[in-house]
């Protein structure tokens, strides 16, 4: 009887330790999903900007709620334009980024207006002219909004940089 109780106690301790591993695996899976979505959105914006960049115009991207977001790619005469930048990354502390240089992209499953909201991603971009050339550094960054920093599911913003010009 004592051997059975000891064996049950050992099994209980091992089972409880496995639960913490399972919880950590679920948290990592969720964080990877957020990272993948942020990267996909940043790549999509980067491709939109790059494809219309030489045309000095705008393009549009529609999210899963049916909102059409304007992507401004108007090239400034000199300097830079777009969301605030800090070092080499987009500054997400900017309260009101300029129109045409940010969006709150809604992801739903399924991706239609009746689907459940999975998350709202804050995507911002910035264009910097390199010297006096027609070459620009495009910086695009995406971050899941209203997501508790410091918890086990937190994912840092994804930032992509690309040089383009004519």
C-alpha cells in the first residue's frame, strides 16, 4: 500500500511539472502566431509601397472588416515623411501618426465582416530620402494593439527596412 502511495505521489509531481511545460508551449505557439501575423502585415505594406513607390501615388489595402486603408507613397521633395521613427524603428508612442502612413488592420477568422476578431494590428511606415538621391529607406513595423506587455504572450513589434529608388 505504501509503495502505491509513493508511486502515486511521484506520478502526481511529474504530471504537475508537465502541465507547466504544456502551458509554456501554448504561450510560445500564441506568440509565434502573433509574430507571423505582424511580419505578414509588414511585408504586405512594404510590397504595396515598393510597387507604387516610383509612381508617386497611393494604393489601398482592405482588412478583414472591409475597411480600405490608404497607403501613401508620395515621395517628399527632401527629407522624410511618415510615422515617427526612433533610431531605426517605428516609434509606437506617437499618439496620432500621419494619415496615410498607418493603419489599424483588423484580423478576423474567417476573414469576412462576420468572423470573430482575432486581433487589431497597428501597422506604421516611414520613408527617408538618402542624401539628395532618388533612393529611399522604407521602414515598416507592425504590432498587436492592446496586448499586455510583460506577460507570457507578449510579442515585440516586427520592423522591416528596405531601400528603394529610381
